[in-house]
């Protein structure tokens, strides 16, 4: 991972000059791609035929809204899962995870659940694809990733989409991004057992360089919104990892469903603030606060997409700050460390706004920062967060990247 520091230093120095930033991102991607190819050859004894890449994500705004049929505004980031691979004649998948130094294989004729962690995501994708009628060919592949695990940057969705791209490449079926996002979600829900929404898989499948993706999670209608030149997106990793997130996540989902049922609508997406307020006294107070967050964040997300397209970064920052308060107080999915890093960010010069991102309970926050202040911003937040918590955060500037892709080698 030596390129990692290289990335931080260089990016810090050149931020604000888009072309040079893009060049650095390309260089880093190339080095990960080359290492996947080189290590494949070393492990399997011959060169790969393809290399696939699927990115992680940060969500600018619209949190815990996707499973309420609402709106989200994520970006695909320049950290990704890479698989170098080659078709094989047997209907098997033979894998080596470079970073974990683990190998595994399974048959496509009979897929068993074995709780092998990372392998289960790939089996889940294979199972979902076969269930949807895609005939699958076998392959051998080497996996490597630059997305930290459990940090809320969607390393699992990236693995699912990379696997889907790998199956598409060797089996010869066309790549349909939204369909593949659904396949990834099914793998995670039905095979791995995490009842997630659709946001992470959609953005990993459909991201675009320099753009955020506005997603209507009911219709899956999407709009790319270009990111204004006067903003940098900074990822603030608290160095804490979420515990018990699945049970808390499922509990939030149940509370949202309860609220929707009580209000007589299919999903909280269909509730206006006025309708919610008129029934507030009759609702359980906790369920009411959960619903209040979702209804308000849906409104904020639409406003944020508008603010982005009008290059109104100040407005975007205000919406991002308001979203954090709502996640902290109404949805209660923040953590002391996330609150601390968000506060450090908001108090540092050049920051338009900051909030936790992803499911919560640990992991990462994001900040929207003025490019000319970003270098100092990263340093100051790191110092102040360390002082307040004793933890060493990882702070990096990210750029919006393309979604899952395949290259012939
Ligand atoms: C996780 C889930 C997403 C979404 C977010 C919260 O990342 O995988 O579907 O629900 O949490 O917005």
C-alpha cells in the first residue's frame, strides 16, 4: 500500500487543479491495475485476459432514504475493488484475495453457503445471476482493493459489482448497470444476509467522473449532476469501525416501515412534512423522529441536487450540515467520534459543510471544502480530532470516478 501515502501527499498539493488531480488518479488506478495483473500472473502462472474495477462510494446527502423509496446523491470514489481474471473451461470460480492472502473456489453447478466472508459476496452474485437466467462461465481471478473494509465506503457493493463485471466479461452477456446493481443488492440481501437498500450498488455500477448521481430509489431513474469546480470532497475516516450495525440498521428499517404503515402510505417517500406533522401526536415518539429524518432528508437531497447544478456550494454545505444534525438527533445513527470529526471539520476554515456518510455508527464522514483551503483543512482536522479523541484519523480528498468497468488485457 505504498501508493497510498503518495496519493495523500500529491493530492494535497495539487488540489484545485483538476487536470493534475485527474492525472494522479489515473496514475494510481494504473498502478493498482498493474499490480492486479502482475500478481495474477505470479499466482496463476499465466497472464489474465481481463481486469475489472468497481468503485466504492461516499454519499453527499440522502441517508437512510434509499430503503424508503426516497432520493440519494452519492459519488463513486477513486478507491476500488480490482479483479484480474481469465476464463477457464471448468464451471468453477477460483479466487485469490491478494490483500487477505486467502484463496477459495466454488462450483457454479452447485453453490453452497459456507460463511467464507468475502467469497460469499461472489457466490451471492453468481447465484443471483443464475437465478435471473444468465448462463455463467467459470473463471480464475485475483482480487485486490483500495477501499478500507467496514469504513462505510461500500467495499461490499464494490466487490459485488466487480464480480458481476467479471461474470459478464467471461460469460459474454451485455452490461446493464441498473440490472447489475439489483443483482448485487440481491446477493447482499438474500445470500450474505444484509438487508441493504440500492444506493451503494447503483453508484458503484453507474458512477461518472466529475459527477454525483441523483437516484430516485423507487423508479431507479437517475440524473448525473456535475460537481462544481469550487468544491473538494474530503473523506474523514474516524478510525472507528461500526459494531452491531446490521441489527441497528434493520431496526431503523422496521421503524420506517411502521411509520409508513401508520400513515397509510407504501413508503415514507410518499409523506409530506405537513402530513407527518398532522399525525405526530398519535405516533410513537421514536418512530416519529425516524420518519421526520427521512421526510426531511428527501427534501434536502432534492434541494442539494439543485444547489449542485446551480454551483451553489454554500447552500449545499448548509443542507449537508442539517442532514448531520437530523441523523444524529432524529435517526440516531451517528457516534461520538463521527460527531467529533464533523464538529472539527465544521469549525475549520474553508469548510462549507460536513456530515456522517453511509449507514453510520462509525466509519467515515465527508466534508465539502473550498479547494484553496483543502490542504490546511485536512491537517487542522487531523490535529484537532486526534487531540479530542486520541485517535489517528485517515483524511483524504476524493474525486468522483466512473462506475464498474472492464478492460481487456
Ligand atoms: C448502507 C446501505 C445503503 C443505505 C445506507 C444508508 O450503506 O447499504 O443501502 O441504506 O447504508 O443511507
